[in-house]
């Protein structure tokens, strides 16, 4: 990973960002991190969170934050707010989502029986498409082996499973953060993601960001990305979490 100072920001028009432990710090959105979002948007950049957080949160984010859209639940949908109205684009239709939620509930119950200390994530009631198992947000941190067991149980049940910094998320389907970002760019901006790679920075911190780190030439990890072996963003900030995001915003605005 190269230092952030090596990132050429002259062509960057889009900033894609994870939320938990990338924009936030210890579960809080700091004033400095939020101000960085505002400065980027005021400078004419398009700002798009790409997160594992639920539809209920993403409704608020799309409406209230200085962003152009939000990809949520690890790629299950994207939302945007324009002309005073919220727009929603789901990968699966409403009947499919409803049928799968019942199946996910049963899988979650099995995981809790098999993995002591795990819990259904507190934001689960606001989710449309996936199952989130908490391994360190509102429960004492579980060992790596327990997290791996959660992943295995999800996969045995036919789910795609991804690990964030706080949850293991599982869902039916093969979409991910990158696939739905590609769809968003095509449908909202009329751009093929492969053709505008150099115009995009992605910043994240955890394993569910791996497809984004691999795809984007200007992928950035905030410093706490080093907690996870095997992740390979091209650049890394000096600071962790929200301070690392603010560091990236300052670099982009100073060198644009």
C-alpha cells in the first residue's frame, strides 16, 4: 500500500466510501468527518456511501446527508434523493424480498444457537434483504474462529456472506458492493464504471470492501484497514477511521 501522498487526485470526480470505521469513529460520525463530506460536495464532487447498513438508515442518509446516492445492504439497492423525492432501486422485487426475509430469520436463529455470544444486529428491523449478525458492535468482541463459524453457517444455508468491521452479513443472491455501484453508475450517471475508473476514489476498511479495493485504481484504506490480513487497497491514510476519511478529503481538495 502506497502513502496517500502518492495518489494523483486531479481527475477525481466521484468519492465512494464505506461508513462503519471508515467515515465513523468508534460508532460515531464526528463533526470533522461530516464536514469533509460537505466540503467534497461543495467542491463539485459526487459523494456516494457504499455500505452494509440497512435500508432504514439509507433512507435517512439519502435524504439528509450531503451525498448524491447511497448503496446499501452490501449492494441490495441504491437510493437517491432528487427534486424533493426519494428514489429507490432494489436488485430484487418486493415479493422476493419478503419471502427471503422469513428464510433469513430461521438462519439467524440457527446461528445464535451455534455461536455463543453472537447476536442479531440491532439494526436488523430496518433491513430489507439481508441478515446481520453482530460480533462486536453491541456484544463483546468474538474471536476470529467464531466469526469464521458464522460465515460458514451462512454459506451452508446458501447465503453470500461478507464480513464488515462489526457484522457478518448474509443474503440470497450474488450481488455485492461493486456490482450495484456499477449499476448505479450506468443508470444514474450514464457511465460505464470500467471506463471511468480513474475518476473514482473508493475508501474503506474491511473485508466486504475487497471487491472495491481490487477494482478501483484509486482505492484507499483508512489506517485501520491493516487489522485485516489480505486486504490490498492501493493507498492508505495515516489516520484511522473518520480522521482518515477527513485526511483523504483534504488531500483530494488540495490536489484537485
